[in-house]
C-alpha cells in the first residue's frame, strides 16, 4: 500500500516535471506575435513608423544620395494639403513622403524623398517632433481646448538657403528660430524627385526646445513639404507658409544596438532542458533497476 | 492502442475542435493561442493523473516511454532517441529566444471616436427652420468648407483626406452622425479637432475650429445639409 502510494507520488512528481518542461517550451509559442498589420484597402502603402537602424560606418549626414541609405527600411506616409488653419490650401503638390532614418549612436540622419515635378529655389521640406512629454497638436502645436499642449520642434530646409534651421512653435504664428542651431540639412534634386537629408545629434542638451532622441522607444514625427513653384503670370508662389503638404503624426525610433540577451536566455533554457532530461533519464533508470 | 498514442490523439482532437469548431459557434471568436495552450495543458494534466492512478495503468503509460528513453537494444529507435534528446533542448532554446525578441510595433492607440461633449452643448436644438431652402444653403456651405475632406458624397473621401489620421468622418456610415444629436455636431464643427477631450486625441485631428471662420447660423445649416446629403437623421431621445 505504502509502496503503491510512493509510486503514485513519484509519478506525480515526474508528471509535474513534464508539465514544467512543457511550460518552458510553450509560452513563447503561445504568445501572440503582433502580426504584420495588413494594410487597409484605401491606404495600401501607408506605414505607421520610421525605424532608424544603427550604422556601423559613417553616417550619411550630408549625403542624400549615399548608397548606405538603401540599408535603411523605407516608410511611406500619405500627405494632405494643410486645411486646419487659414490660409489653407485644398491641393498640394506632394502626395507621399518616403522616409528613411539612420543613426550612429551620436547623430541621427533622416532622409525625406518625394516627387516634385520642378526644382524651384523656394522648394522646402520640414520634419516636426513633439518636445518632452506633453502632447502637441500636429499643426504647429496649435493650442487645444481641453488638453495642455506642448511645443513642437521643427527642422526646416529650403532649397535656396541650402541649410537646416532648428525652430519651435506652439500654434500658428509662433514660429521661432532657436538660438542654438543643431540641425543640418542638404537637398539633392534628380529625375523629378527631391531627396533631403536632415541630421542632428541624438541628444542636444536642450530638452525644453529640442526633441531628444534615445534608443528607448518611439517618438512622434510629422512631415511637411512646400512646392516653391511660381505662377508664371502672377509670380505668386504655389505654396508658402501655411499652404503646404502635411502629414499626420506618425512614429519614429532610433533602433537600439543589437541586443544579445535573447541568446543568453536561450542558452540558459537549453542547459535547463538538458538538466531536465538528465534527471528524468536517471530517475527512469533507477526505477527500472528497482 | 497505447496510452501515449491516446494522449497524443486526445490533444490533436482537442486542438482541432478549439481551432476550427469553437470559432464557428455563433457568438464565439477565434481563441488566443495562449488560451488554447492552457486547454491542451489541462487535457494533458488530466490524462496524466488518470494514467498514474494505479500501478498497472502507470506501467502501461510510462513503460513505453521508459523503454524508449532508457531501454537497451531498442534497435533503430536508438537513433530516434538521440534525435529527441538533442532536439528537445534546442526547441526549448529556440522558443525562449523568440519570446525575448523585442517587439517592432509602435505603441497601440486607443482613441475614443465620439467622446462626450462639454455640458453646455448637450440638448441644444437647431434654431434654423428646416426648409428646402435652408437645407440647400447648408449643402452649399458644406461643398465650400467641408467637402474637401469629408467628400462631395459625404463619404469622408475628399481630395484632401488622404494624409489625415484619423481620417475625416464618413457621414454616410450609420455609426457616425446617425448616432449623434445635432448639438453634438454643432460642438464638433464649432470647436474642431483641437476642442476634443484627451481621450479623443485632439493633437491628431485636422478638423478646423470653424467658430473662428463661420457664424453659428451657417454651422446649423451645414448640419442640416449634412444629414440630408448623407441620407441620415439625427439621433433623438424619442
């Protein structure tokens, strides 16, 4: 009787070991992996984030046509004319913004690419970020009625100026060029397409004005482009100021350096599984000889 | 049939039922993999308890496993045994590695589409008399100010809509203005996207704050034109 009982107990122990073994094996497989979201029908090409990998060599901070850009994943964002605030426009030249990012651990470079049929001195492009923890409205950080908003940080480039400008705004009409200019920009026009690269240190030391980029997570990012074409008869610019193509808020992140902890955990799991097998077989052998 | 085969069969059948039969029961939905795993684990645990209640059933269950893992001279099965002993730890390691992989997905967003309006807007009624004339005027204003985003067909597919996230509301959809009172639309048009409370994520909305550009009377007319054009009726409390 007691012998039988002890056998049952030992069996239960073995069964428990098996179950634990199973548990080690399974949770990973059982976990829901976020599926590559199937794009909705009307927005077949839309992305929701830009992921900037860490480059090993030199960051193409002032070279919009560098070969290394092809190693950065491409994100495409639809653009709309700026309608939120007058003076609005109901049609804008730029329909899609293709965005790539790279960083080298110290500086980040973001490449904008878009179709514009003509190269004009007043062609311009910009990237916008939220600053700090406060949410900012995507239209220049417009004041919100029920939410206390923060400022936006705008990186601006215009063809004829050939440089990057680092700015802040908290609502239309409040655009201000910063005292400390951290942003560089360079454009290249070819085959009806602009490629404009913006670069900046990841951390500028001015968290009140500049968005600080870490490898910790996603930050909000938006885009704008102006077609600086002049009307042949009136000489008016087609797009200027608040008349531009804009995107909504999307996400950006600088990828963390490769993380090898997954391999360590896997190695520990393999050792545990081997140990489990060893104990199990020993136990079974003992059972046989008994 | 050996008990081990029975256990495997039982698990396979349970899996097939959970995977293909349960989701098809009316009112049901596909089960998450973690829940399916839990059910299979329960099946296995139950089976193991049954298989080990007596010495005979225990021997019947464990005997073949024991012989496979530790028996001498099992012939061709010897190679299979080594294969299992090598593959099992590798499988465990692989699964562990997968489970620690960092997610590439940006943060999820839970935006409330129709948050509650401020109290002063609740119960306002449209002061403009509803006549073919005023409706027509409202449709004219709609065409001028709203249709670039919300579409000439009231379907949210205006030419300026493509870049905006959230997309402009589709008024022809029965879950938008048909569920709302006129006073709600009055608030949303007047105060725009920036007037939303925090759960409506006002920082993402492109909707202009029309109170700065249009008189209230025009807004009320636009509301009438919108319902009429989209073939919807305002929600009432009758």
